[in-house]
C-alpha cells in the first residue's frame, strides 16, 4: 500500500477456530477502501488464542476495529 497521511479505521469480522487459526475474515466497514487489504493481512498473519468455554477451546466470532494513523 502506498504511504499516505490519511488516518482511518477498518472493522474486520472473523472466526478464531479451536487451534487459533483465522477463518472467513471479512470487512464490515472501512473509512477508506485503501486500508481494507492491509487490515485483512494484519488479522490473518497475527497469532490468536481461541475462546474458552467450560475449560475447552472453542470457535469464537470476533469483530475487531483496526486503526490506521499517519
């Protein structure tokens, strides 16, 4: 992505499976379309811990705002 002096926010929704992998990431909203791919890349390349319920790892739906600052 081209460096820009624009700030913005992208909201990404995805599932963290029982092993911590990201499944089905999708953009919910974006202040600038130029930030969408960077937000998806950041989410999918990050390490995540799965949710826990009754002491067991479970799939978890996450809605995460990703902020961009100049």
